[in-house]
């Protein structure tokens, strides 16, 4: 075999082996939720050590309203996660193994 053919064969084998052993890393940035979802949740109203009936009624009323605020925040997070999941499924490229 001539020297030129041998060199071409060796260089081809090196290129092929380098391509198959080099890992391919794809780095995707983490999704950032909208600012409206990053608002800290409101704290619940606590009762004093010896509550009166009016203290209990006020606390229940306030906490009931805050519960509904929290429920809306949870629904917003669920909607964002659902939209993100559907987007990632739509843009996902199938792997070679699939």
C-alpha cells in the first residue's frame, strides 16, 4: 500500500473515532416564570393567645380571602407549567434511540 493511501486511511479512522467518542452536550437555559408568579404568598392570620369570638370570626374571614388568593396563584402556576410542558413537547427533537 502506498504511503499516501495509508495516511488517508489513518486520518479517516482518526476522524471517525473522534466523532463517535466526543460527547455532545446541549445546554438549555432554565425557563423563567413570569414575575406575577414570583410574588410571595400572603401569610395567614394567626389568633391571639386567648381569642374572643370576634377575633376568631375576623381571622376566619381574612384567612378565607387569603385562601382564595393562594388558590389563584396555584392555578396560575399550573397553567404556566402546562403551557411550558406543551411547548417543550412541541419543540422537542426526537432522539436517535426513539
